[in-house]
C-alpha cells in the first residue's frame, strides 16, 4: 500500500504541453488498467479528469489525456490554460484497495 | 443531481472516537461501492477504506486497520466511518466518494469534513 510516485511539481507556459508521471508497481499500476487522475484546486474536492488510464468523463476537455506503460502512467495536459493550475493526483486500483500518488503541483507560468 | 454530504467531523483528543456520516442523494446508493478518502492539512490524498454495494465486503488501508470501520445503511442512503483510537496523524479532511466509473475511480465527491485530533 505504498503511495504512487509523482514529481512534486511541474510547470509550463500557456499553450504549451506538460506531462506528469505516476510510477507504481506490478501490484497496482502495472497490473490493472484502472489508473485515474484528479485535479484539485485549493479548498475544493478533487475532480476526476481521467479514468481507466485514458478515458475522459463527460465535460473534461480533450486537452487532458492519459496513457500507461508498464508500471508508469502519465497525464498530459495540452494547450495549457491558466485555469489548469492546480494539484494533480493519480490513483490506481490495487486489487481490493486503492492507492493515490503524492500529488503534483502544476504551475502555469 | 448527485450529492454527497459529509458530517460528524470536529476536534477530538488522542485516543478518542468519532463517527463520520455521508448522506447521499440523486442516485441509487445501493448500486455502488463507496469509499472514504482523507487529506491531511497541506498534504496529498490518501485512500482510507471502501465498502461493497451490500456492505458484505470492506477493505481499509493498513494504517487504520483495527481502528476504523466503514459501514453503510442502504435504507438511509448513508455511509459511515467509525474511527476509534484516534491519533494526531489521523487529522485530515475526510471525503466520501462514489466508486464510479470503474474500479478506484471517483467521479462524485462530498465537500469533506475536517477531523482534528489534538489535546
């Protein structure tokens, strides 16, 4: 039940693309295609942005995309906008429980 | 409209107990797994516990095993988290979330309730 590993910070200028990684193990990210990504603004509840590695819930812009290779999942935000500045968390199914990453603070310069 | 509303948070002394509730509306509660997630002040999200649709299966993170119990009352559309032997490190905002879509994906969250463990 160790937390997934994310970089603590990432940044990009408006219009650019940024990719955030999320590294787990063969017991979670590597084993299941149940990786999700959440966006959280200060003082707010998390918002689901990606589920099942690469699927977007209704209403999430297609600027947000997800992928996975082995034990590492990634979230890419294209065409960065100022409102994308937030904390991002990955999570994975781990066989009965869930596990989150430590979070990445995305700064839009 | 899907709504989840947590309550029951507050200040409690170390070693004390607290029961959190999550009242849901806008969907058929008995059809979904439900999960508690917490977030310590200034820290990241931590998965705490989940419960099957009918309450027959529950799982929790090692750090709360034996101290926290998740339960539900489908007739009352309510989810609960009984927290005993509370420690300072349990201080956090506790969110309830609906497991949907898919495994360990949460598209519906409550606003959270703050639990502070301090003497």
